[in-house]
């Protein structure tokens, strides 16, 4: 009998969340009891039973994490958060269970195949990292820490999600904004227009608004999200993570966190940040000087470019020096056409078919598709792409179901905040990027072991497949297949070429900005400064070529401090590998089936079944290197 997708409710989501989480966690507890019952099982049978429990825990964690971020009903979001805490507590207790650990510690791996043996090694590592070998008092404290960290992370994220700030300005201060933006923002009864810190308002306003004071006012509001509540939470979170790491025998949280990643150690993170910063320094400084030179045409006394100015003057430089007007480019990217184009492009590239299904969802504008390969359904995707109150504010892929061969189909959810009309090309690129995660989840979901299903590689490789897929959003022939203006004219190839040249002209500044974020992520955890604002200001001066607005609190709205913790460097680490993998493709034919099929099968379809370095080597026929990234940064590719 074929495996069916998860049946979502037409209504009563609260009951669905509670029953899905509670039944899954009860099954996981039953598995733990069975594993400790003393029955005579082979190592493979033991791992197979463990896999049942692992699948159940993932089923509880996935649906609750997703709905805590996207469900329109705040009571359902709160219920999902409560059940997330239950799932996290169960994992903590399981990983500290000494009797359970002994079951695995005594297994003989000699008869296991490579994947099963690898699963055993990683499972034993998880027990050790959970504190199974520590004394009772230490394990009790580690449990307390883990529970509190879960709550803090939820509250921190909720504060960012729910703290929507705004400015109110007179209509004439909208000069420079696209006409559709102005129409969508009429003046209220007081004659003023409200502009919020939500993505569809913030990005175009900071890019196009001529009024510098208004840009700064909105930028300050954006940088104040979560403040001051998240400052105290962040101090507590950093202290608890440090305490957890040191109780487990690690020098710091970054060392504990890096152990499971390609990079290996905390010191290596610092070295990587400085290496990339040094590599990009000359180009970044030149990029910043170009922005300042343009700003001085408006204000001869200008001495610096701040975060309120950078996107605005970057757009002017692209328009004036490269003949690329983002507002003109927007006319080619109607949302509905872009979505259809994305499905067409990825379907052709990877040999997939997307079949729209009329399935229940948590919001009326969610669209769902079965994913078919050679006529067989291999998973289901849900696209939740527009903003609404109480929804996650950025762009990400969330698991709904982890695929396990013969047991359950992979299902993933793309959560974004795009406009319903015209999109900027940057948003198109973001959509392709996030869809790369979704494809990784579905194509990598045909796994025996839940631990290796989907996006289950080392976390500093996770972004590489998504960064790879961005390249298909830059190819002129591909864009021309769906990017057309109201007159049904395809986007000109020479315009796409100028767009790419303009975007790449600013790559040094962009890289240094990413290194600033990476340094904030790492240094706050490594140093745990008493004054976060002062520490972030110092890091901005050291790494960013764009001046930070004084008296702002970006770290309070920096949501990656929860999920990525000290490892935001992973975006750039992944980009190094993505550039190397892309070098294997034919730039003149991005649909060439040989390399596309190898990439699908060797990288995406493997999920986490092997170490990321080995996956990349299997694709390239050699270890990954910095060469392609260095050429890109230097403008040679």
C-alpha cells in the first residue's frame, strides 16, 4: 500500500496539534521502555526500534515548531510552543538515560552497513553531549538548563515576530517609492501614512525612499524590535549555553556547538571570520567608497554611509553606473508568474513534476503540491509565501514530516513574506534560495534512518544547496521563460547581464556585512559581554564597512541567535562550497542533465547519510576548495 501524506485538519487545529504531539511523544516513550526491556535483539534490530522512536519525536517537534510560527490563531501558536517544550524535554531525558545508553554502548557495529554504523556513532555522541556520563546532580542541572533554553528561545523569537513597529509620515515623504507601494499605503484619517518594520514595507522603503530622515527613522524602529525584553533574555541564554558547555567539559559554547559541524572547533570559527574578512577587505572598502562618493553628490559634507543609507545609495549606484533600475526590473517579476516559473525550472532541472492538490492548510493562501518523480509521489510541499499578522517574519523552510522510507512521505513548508504583486529580483533570488532547502528536504527524504532524512547534514553545509539554486535565478535564458512585463515581453538578456554585474560590483561590502553578523553570533557567545550594544558597536567598526546607527540594538531582533547560535558563519562557509559545486556545471547550459542528475543524486537525495565533505567529494571527484569562491570574490568568475 502506498504511503499517504499527512492528513491535515480542515478546522480544530488545536486538537490536531495536541493529538499529533501527544501520540507521537507517547510512542517515543514506549520505544525507550522497549529498548530497555532486556530482550535479545541484534544491533540492527536495536537501531530499527530506535528509529521508530526517533521518527515519532521528529513528528512531534516538526509540526509544533511550524505551527508555533505560522498559525493565525495565537492560542494554537501558544499550544504548539508548549508541546515543543514537551518534545525537547523528552529528548533531554532520553539522552541522559544511562540504562538506555548502555544498550547502545554494548552494541557490536561490525555487522552493520556503513549508514547504520554511522548512525550508531552519532547516537553515542548525542548521549555524551547530553551528559549521560555525568553525575546525578550535573544531569539534573543540564535538564534544567535545556528546558529553560527552549523557553527562552521561544520567547526571544516571539518577541521578534510580534514586535511590529511603525512610523507615521506625511504622503509627500513617500517620494521615490514605486506607485504600487504608494497605492497600497494610503493616508489615514490623520493624513499620515503608516510604514511598518515588516519585510514588504521595510525593504522597499529603505531602498527607494528619498527622504533620508524617514529612512533612518524606520531603520531605527527595525533595529529596536525585541528591545528591551530580548536583551535580558539574551544575557540569560548566553550564560546558560556557556554553563551547559562547560559542565560537559568544553571550553565554551562555540566549541560545544562546532563539534557537530564541518568546522570542528570554536577557534576555527574565529579564524574563518578573520580570513574571509581579510580576503574581502580591499574590495569591501572600494564598494563603501563608491556609495560614499554617490552620497556626497547629495550632501558634500557626508562623511559616512550608515545602514539607513546603504541600500538606497546602492540602488542609485546600480541605476546610474550599470543602467539597472530596480523599479523597472520589478515589472518583469509578477509573483504568480515567478512561482510558476520556479516550479517549471526546478521540475525540468531535477526531473520532477509538481501536482497541485486541494489539501487543508492553516491559512487560506497556502498552496500545496505533490512532488512526483518518474510518475511516483515522493513528497508534498506547502507554500506559505505572503505576510499576515502573527506569522514568522523572515524566509525559511520548515519540516512538517521527515521522510522515512516505507513509513512516511517527506513534507516541507516554505514560509516567506513576499508581496502578492510585483517582486524585486532580490526577492526572486530569495525564493529560489529557500526552495533549495525545500527540495533538499523532499529529495533527501527517502531514507531508512530518520536521523539522515532531508536537510540533515552538518549545519555549516545546510545553506550550500540553497545558495546553489540562486544561480538559476540569474541565468538570462531561464529568467526569460517566466519573467515578462505587462506587454508580455520577456526580460532583455542584456538587462539580466547588467543586473548581475551591478549585484556583483557590491559583493565585497556584502561579504563584510555577513562577517559582521557572523562575528556578532560568535563573539556574543564566546565573550558574553556585559554590554551587548557596546560589543556589537565594536564588532561593527571592526568588520562592517557600513556604519551602525548609534543607540540601536540589532542583536535584540537577530533571530539567528536562537537557531544558529554561535554559528552564523555557516552562511559564508556554505557559500564557499556552493561556489565550488557550481563550478562543475556548464554555465552555458544549466539544465545539462548529466551534472544536474549527479548533483540531485549525490548531494540532495543523500540527505545526511554521509558527511558533507564526502558528499561534495563524490560530486566533484576531489575535496572542496576555496578556489572558486576566491575567483568569485576577485571578480574572475
